[in-house]
C-alpha cells in the first residue's frame, strides 16, 4: 500500500502548502489563517478574527473567518480542527519553522545530535519568515526567529572551533555578522577562529575594523571581554589600506 506524505507548510521564504504530491494554491486570507495557526498551533476564534481582520467590526471579522475556513481544502484529517471556541492545526501538519526552532534550540541548549557530521548551516542561514508580509504578528515571529538563529550561529561557531573545524566555524561566524553587523558575539567568533589558526594579524585586523565601526555607528567601544582576547596588539599598518576598507565595508553589511 502506497504511503501518503504528511501535509507540509513552508513559511520560510514564500508561503507554500503541500498536500500529497502537489502544491495547493490558497487565497490570501487562507494563507494568513494557516500561517497564523501553523506558527501558534492553536488560537481562539476571537483572537484569530481580531488579529487577521483588525480593521472591521467583530461580527464582520468572524464572518470572514468562517468564509476562509470554508474555502480551505478538504482532507482527512482536516487541516484545521476545532476544540470548543479554539481552532487548531492537525498534528500531522509539518511546519518548517518548527524544524528550524527545534534545531536552533537543540544547539543552544547542547542537546540532541552533535551535528559533528553535518552542521545545520544551510538551515540556520536560510530564508526569513514570510518576506514581504507586513502584519505585526508576522514581524514579531520573524524577529524571534532571527534572534534564535543568531544565538544558534554563535553556539555553532564555538562548537566547531572546539572541534578544530575552523573553516566551517568561520562560515557560521560570518553568517551571524551578515545578519547583524554590529553583533559583537559573532565578531568574537571570527577573531577566535583566526587565533585558533594562529593568524594573529588577521585577528587584530578584524578587531580593529569592528572597533572603528562600533565607534562610528554607536559611539561605544567593544567589551572588555573582546579586548582581552588580544593580549598582544599589532600595528594597524599590517593591513593594506584597500584590504582594510574592504573588511570595513563587509562589516557594514554592504555585501549582505
């Protein structure tokens, strides 16, 4: 007997619902409803109506919710079920955001697989949550995932340094810098990689570029913790001017 693939909801990048072997097209309201419940798991009808249709009366919003539910594709089990006044997605629905969150939390909490064979760099550096959607509830979830990814990248870089996999550690650290150019922990990871490889001049050059960027943008200096990583400072002239400008441009995020 041929097995049927579980339904999948992709919210990282463009919205996509996959049922069986094909992609199902939904109206905009259907996408919003399924995305909200896919992220939250369950919500009351009142919360759903007020969040998804905030510009109309409660009666109108509840009517729009009923219409949207009626237009969703039928299936067994149904994509959305009810429990009293609450609506909830079927447990069979696989949501890519939850895979990302579990992977990132496993890294941060040092649990689950060690990722020694294949670090999840592609997952941690993938697309944002529903780019182009400007609803407040999407923005909140997008920022939550961004912060979770950044913490996971920091942790992954540190773990890869301890394993001696400095090239992959550098990839993880630079991914964090590209996502947030002023985030010190990602820059500390880059300097740690240089030091692990014995490249003191590279470490000093990166620290100096970040120090100047931080001063220009925020008027502050790197933390004492960062400064203590470099007990022996080298002259800044060790870096050719053109290369130094290129590094500073990268730190500003111009090549993101």
